[in-house]
């Protein structure tokens, strides 16, 4: 309870100067003086905001439970030492540049630190205001790594949503974002959570999952979608896996949704405050045919459907009927909400503007707004309003009644599109017993370790005579066993009829070593894919499946989840691929064995989770046909390993 409802607080660096942090923090702290003891510390003494101060913490009769550090970094060590000496157990580090040794002393004493370099904490439920800025109480819990973005979110939420709790975690030297999120699970005033993170430490997915299980949807805002933010890739899997791919997989695992801007976060939170839509079907009502058509186009672009309705056209154009009788808005919304043919109703256009433009109509419009709110509660159908008026009595009545209102149709529809992506968290599985084979470099060793995957018949060859004496069935493939990316270095030849001659040519270029002679998979109806698993530095093991072969990085048709996954989740991944129709039979081709393919995906994901000695596993290509799955190349990278880009060999 130190950072949510402390019995007493002290602001060190309290000031009467409105331009200083100490002024805002002192004023905020004093707003909760009816609930807790508030002490202001100023080394010059006197009073701040007409409240008496002390020159140091040691002058207080009892140690405050929570101390806010709002003094220059050079003064922080002495303040912290004094605070620990008198028994302080919690610190809010507003100051940036606090020495790591000071942070270490806080940890060693068993005290806790929020920050440093943070904007503070606010809790509407406990009248705790130890942060810069003003907050409108409400239902949105905000956890932010960037204080300023957190304040922007809080400011945008002031109209109709409000903030229940605000935590700026700053540098997370002690208290982490995951801990701040977990605190919101039992925070009664919080119904939806917005989080901004620039990095993801341990426990974030578990914390978001816990919030989702508690019925509190999480909306995530982050950065890093540019290519500059992606880590250097050792494999095709690495090159095909962007930071945002993995973040989105983490969101799916936790049942959260990622958005791109603070405004989109607040728009979506305003929708989710009343619950997620039941499906993607949208009924649209407007008082302009053009506005209805625009709304329909945007809805389809957002992944929603605008179905034809048995009761009439969709979108429904009121064509002036609202002006003739405002109750027609209620009747139209009621017909769609009660009709059972849509999951969401969008009312777009002039409603919300009548009272602002013609004050004599305000009370009637507010009454209709109240009726629309009642319909949303009674039917459970999500109703969203786009009003041409940014603020009016009717707009405020709608928001107060739980109906989200946006000033632009694109924001209203975008929020609904995001809301339909909010699902229950993907159920992970405990990895089963996997290969205990010790890792060894090379393709043949990878085949042995991945014994549950079917490969073509093959054997090692070290000379042309061994290749000539093969009992394998042609045509053949010849591979340099030790090369990771064989095609790039001329380490693979296919469709061979004379393996001995091919061996002599390849050995003359690459030198002596172990080569692999392998039967070719000659099935004409097989589809090539890539299956890869790697360890993400933030989220741990991930699994990827996509269009495979030498053009895998060109097409970048992939689906990614956190590992491990079940075969059922693997099938969902396959269904998300652009190339998915090829698996079910394209233009008369036979359908492939998707069940066997999904099983391999799941087993690869389980293997990486169960084998911390492995950094990556890649099968590319994997050829799947109606009669099963055959992997024709494999790469395993051990933990701590990297590849030499010019030779393709591993180096320590």
C-alpha cells in the first residue's frame, strides 16, 4: 500500500514557486490531507502553500511512510541516507540522474523506489496525488514508462473516461511496470488499463493476462516498429521477426490490444469501458447518405462487416427524420440493437449538435441520449456515436451513460475495429518431454535432435566414391553439412543424377568436410513453408510459420506467437497466412495435411521452450502435401552462438 494509500507522505523539495516541481507535488500532496499526514520539507523552512514546512526529515516526530524526492540529484544521497535512518520505506524518485549507489542503498535497506526519472503517482480512490499535472477521476488505469506520454493519455481521457490510477515508472530501477500493472488487478475503481512501454521486462505478459482474467482489458502503446529497432538476424526466422510481431504475439497471449497513438489508446479504452463488442457485425445509422457510406467504407477497412439486414438497408439513412422527430434516433437505434443481426451500432452525424446550435432543443436531445444509453445497457449491444459537435450536453450525457462518443468517424470506427481484436488470452501449454539429444553443429546433427520431424532419406559422404556407391534413390540433393545458409554459399545442389561429379565440384570450392547426400522430395503437390523458433530478448521463446523456401524473406508472409503453442493455435497461425488458401487446395489442387503440419509447429515450439541450450530452431523449407510433412533443411543455433556472415559457419 506504500504507493497507493500511504498513511503519511513527505515532499522533499516543496516550493512556493509554481514553476518548480516541488510546488506541484506539494499542492497535490495537500489535496489528500484529509486522508493522511502530509509533510513538506524545504531546507529554508517557513511555509509552502500556507502549510508549515520542516528543514529536514529528522525534524519530524515520526518517519513518513512515503517520501517524494524533488531535489537536484546532488542532494539526493544525503536525503535518502537521512530518510533510511529515520525508517522511511518508500520513495518516489522524480529526480533524474540518481546515482546507482544510492539506489543500491535503498534496495539493501528493504525499501522501495518508484522511478527515478518519473512523473509520480496518482490514485483517485485514495486521494493520492504525487504527480505533475491535473487528473480527472475516472476508470482508466495508466501505467507509463514515459511520464509525458502518460500525462498526454490522462489529458485525453479527461473527457468522459477519466483516470483511476496513474503510475509513471520512469527508469524502473526498483518498482517495475509489471508490478504496477498487477496492483491494478485489485484496484476497484479501474475497469480498463492503458500502458505505454518502451521496453518489456519479465512479468509483463503475466500481468496483462491477470488483468484480462480480472475483466480489465489492457490497451498497449509502444514504439519500435521501424527497421532500426529490429535486432540483427542470424537466421531467416530472425529476419522475418520484427519487434512489433513479437509484441503483438504477446498481446494475443495476454488478451490485450496494441494501438499506435495515445489518442487511439483512449478511444479504445472508452469503448472497452462498457465491454468489448460480441462480434464484427456493425449496423450504421446516419442522417446523411454520404456520412453513412463513409462510415461503412471505414468499417470494412477496419476489419468489421456491414451486413445486409432483413429490417432494411445498412447503412440506414434517416434523411431528415431525426430533425422531424428526435425520437426517430431512439427508434432506429432500438431496431438495430434489438434485431439480433448486429453486434455494434454506430450513430454518425448531427446528433449531439441540436442543443448546441438550438438551445431550445437541448433538453429533448439529452432525453434521447439517455434513452440510447439505456438501450446499450438493456441489450448488451455496443453503441458508439460520432457527433459533429465536439462537446454538448447530449455528448456529455452519452459519455456519462457509458456510450463512447468521437468527434470524427474515423476515430469512432478505428476504436471499434481495435475492440474486436480483444479476445480471451491464448492458452499456452506445458512443454512435453522433448529430445534429450545433445546439441552438435551441422545438418545431420539437427536431424537427429529433431527426431520427431520427418526428413528425406540421407547419409553422410566424405569422398566421391561414397557418393558414387550410394543406395539412395535419385534424384539427389547434395549439401555441405556445416553451412548454415547453404544456398548463399553454394553449399547445396539439387536434382542431381550424378552425385559423385557434384561432390567433386562442391569439394573443390568449399574444401574437405562432411557432406550430406539426400533423396529429393519429388512430390509435385507439396507446398513449401518455414517453421522457426527463436528466443526474444524481452518475451522469451517465440514460434513462427510462414511461406518458405529461398524467397521467405521476400514475401514475409508469416504468423508469430509466443511459445509454446498447441496444435490448435498452430492451425490458427496457418489460417492467418496470406498463402493459407494454398493449404486447403487452390484451383483444384488437393488439400495438404494441415493437422500434421500443426503438430510439427507445436513440437518445434515445445522443443525450444524445453531446451535452454538452444537459441533458434529453423526448418526451411518444410514441404507439406496431402500425405504429410517433410523437412528438407534444418538449422539449429545454440545459445550464445553467432554466425560468420561470409562463410556461414558458426563462430564462438
